[in-house]
């Protein structure tokens, strides 16, 4: 595998507040990943290499957050530095990574994104805009802060233990009132958006005595 597609001709360097440049790369199994096909989802684009020592710890951290937030729509696209597929596959198998690991023959996409070192990551919100750019390894607290900037965060309140997560701001905060005993987690994630002023007030008042509340899962409903 190794088909790579990036825009032809010179492009501006990606920067915070600008749209993330689209690209197409191959996964290890030969299937195709195209960034624009994941519109509506928050995306972490991580540039890395198997020989990069800080990348190893960070990939494990990304895996932990991916496992936590994948059901809420988080996409992790780990773009390898032009290495043999066999080396990348061995690394992925060793760390048991389940997010998208992509091959970048000739480092075309890394050139497109003006990558200067590893690890480097771009955090893209659900509208396709770069909200954070960070070079060098991250701590868990730093990663959580950056994920929050693209709308990925654990809900704090009555449903914090249920696995429900706040949705990306670009999709609008969604909230509803319900009798929780009658609804499954899957149903709760699909509750339609309410936009009335009264409902918005309830969203900001988790201690309201008459209603239960939640933010929907981080995918468009």
C-alpha cells in the first residue's frame, strides 16, 4: 500500500484557524483514508516515526484517549514518516494500536503540513478547522486540554460514569430532559436537539431538581 494524494502546487503552511489541508493516504491493510471524508468529526492528525522515542509513549496515550472517545466520534490519524510498511506494522502490533495508522510514501503529506520534527500533531475540529498545533511530546493533561479545544471532553455531572461525552461545539450543544430509567445509553446518544431557552437553562444546571440532563455523544445526530 502507499497511494498518496495531496493538492498539486504550492500551498500555504497550515496554521491555527485555517482549514486543514485535505489528503488521501493508505492504511496498513491497503484501504484508503481521506481526511475530508471525516467531516463532522474531531480529528487528531499525528505525525510520527517508529524510531522516535517520545512517539512511543505518545502513541500509547493517544490509544487510551481513542479508546475512551471513539464512540463519541473522535478520529486519530497517525501519519508515519515514510518507513517500510513492515516496520510500521510491527510497531502497531506491539502497541496494539486500533486507530488509523497511515503510510506516507515520499513524506508528501508531511511536506504539505510543513512537519519539522516528531511527534507533531494538528487538532482539527468537526468543521475541518485547525484549532491547535503542537510539536514535541504531550503529557496526558496537555492532550486533554487540546482535545477540549476540538470539543472532545468527558461530561462532568450526573452522567459522568455512564460513558456519555460532550459533543463538538460546531455541532451545537444538545440537551434534553427525560426519565433515565426508561432509556438505554444508545438511546440517550440519539436524543434529538432541543434549542429552547428553557432547555438551554437546564443544560447549565445539572442540579435542577425536576429534570435529568446530558450533552449528547460527540457525533452529529
